[in-house]
C-alpha cells in the first residue's frame, strides 16, 4: 500500500474519462436498479421531481469530483502519492459528496429524517455507486497502460533490429579510409558519410524510427490528416508506409535532398519526375514508374516545382 501510484492516474485525460464514466454509470444505476431508485433517496412522491433532484445531486457530485481531481493533479506535481494515500483521497471524495447531499436534502427538501440517518444512508449509497465505476475504470487504465508499454517495447525491438540490418547493409570501409576517419574524429566532429546522404530515416512525431530507405527508391509522399503515406519502390513494385507526422516536418527535412512540394497534400522526389503536363484543370506530374496515378500541381507550388525540376 506504500507503493507509489502509477503516473497515468494523475493525468487530466484519465480523470476526465473516469469522471465521464462515473456520471453515466450513476444516472443509469440510480434510475434502473430498484434499491437505488430516487424514491429511496428523496422525500418526494412526484416522479418528475425525483428525476430533477437526482440530476441535480449527480451533477453537483460531479462538480465536487472535478474540483477534487484538479486539486489532486495540482498537488501531484510537487509530491508523490502512495496507493494508501490515494485510497484515502477517494474515500474523502465520497464523504464530501455524502455531506453535500445530506445538506441539500435537509435545506432544500426539508427531509424530516434526522441528519445522521440521512448522512449514513447517503454515505452507504454513494460508496456503492462509485466503487463499481472506479474499479472498472482502474482495471481498464491498468490494462491500457500495460498494452502501451508492450507496444512501445516491441517498437523499440523492431527499431533495434532495423538499425542492425542497416548496419549490415552498409558497405565496408577500406582500412586506409577507416584510419583516416578515426584520426579526423580526434580533432573535429565527424562529417556526414555517403551512406547518410543516400539513406532517409523516417521517424514519427515521437521520434521512433518507422522506415529507413535509400533516397532513390522514394517516389512521393501524400499527407492524410495527422499522418503521411510514403510511397516507394520495393522489388519493382510500388509499396507504401504510413507514419504519424506532419507534411511540414518532412518538407523541411527533404527539400535539401531534392524533394519538392507540388501540392498541399503532395511531396515528390524531383529526380523521379518524368513529365509535367498541362490539362484543362491544371498541371500534373508523371513519375518514371508505371502504376502511379496523376499527381496534381497546385498554382501555389507551380513555380517552385518547375525550378526544382530544372535544377535536378
């Protein structure tokens, strides 16, 4: 119990999802499950008023939980919570909601029952209502965190294997070249090798390596929302790889290598451009490989594209 709670329990995303689930569950549970129906909560016979009172109480409880979680996140930035402390915090939320409900019942509804009796009953009901969504949500977040860690580990292993394959594919250096590079590294920072110039390493927005490929095999890139689709030649056929990154990031990285933006959604390897032709609705590019459809050239990038082609 003295173990530190996982960091994901204090994130805003986790708390928002948990509070949303608690809210929906409370509405369903109170109005569906007979022992918790509104008539047992409120001293009122009218079903409409029971629904209104229940809604007010649930929304008020959610407001208390939101404030408590914001305060918890604020404190969590400066100190570490143990599992036992976190459980006490959750119990405190239940007690606070029970007191708020009891005061509402006494002042607004004029409940004839004694204050301790209403408080005891509300504490029992609220505890039973909240423990189920709490346990379900914690199990969900724990499993999700475990899956994320496993996926991250697999990606790291794939990245390591890919780097090892790339090292095996690299041409061996002659002895005199290796000795020359070794002596130069002692006095200055190493310069880029031909291998670095030929190979493009595509990483996602988290910096994880997704694709390493020689520049000559890359044909064009298409953006799709927060992803890009990289089209390249593989064994004489067109293949593609989807990477989560922005077209702007790739444009900044690839323009010095001879790539050019021809459209808001397209980035092409200008060395692969075979024909630029004009149609009624604008300019289009044909690449030097069969099976690739027309690639549009927008007016915004037309001049820039033509200059890039003339250079290459």
